[in-house]
C-alpha cells in the first residue's frame, strides 16, 4: 500500500513538473466549502498566468487524474 501511495505521489509531482515546463502554475490548496457550495479543483488565469488549483483534501488519485486531464486538454488547445 505504501509503495502504491509513493508511486501515485511521484506521478503527481511529475505532472506538476510537466505543468511548470508548459508555463502553468499548479497550486494545491484547501478549497473552502460552505453549506450548499462544493468547491472543486479547476483552471483559471491570474494576471495572464495559467493556474491550476487542486483541492489538497481530494484523494491523491483524484488529484492525479484531474491534473493529467487538465494538461491533456491544454495540449489539445494549443496544438
């Protein structure tokens, strides 16, 4: 189990490094939740910089899946 978790954490770090090479900032943050509102990981632009926010409370596997999908979508958009 620990080996699998380490492998998943390594994959997340690899994806974050790939994003940096693509000039995308990745932030893992505690996304606040309130009654009737569910915060989710997402992508945005801040002062012209692409930023991907990842909910650090989400399971690590979901973080990896989300970031991988966002990077693939970014690659498809830029060609």
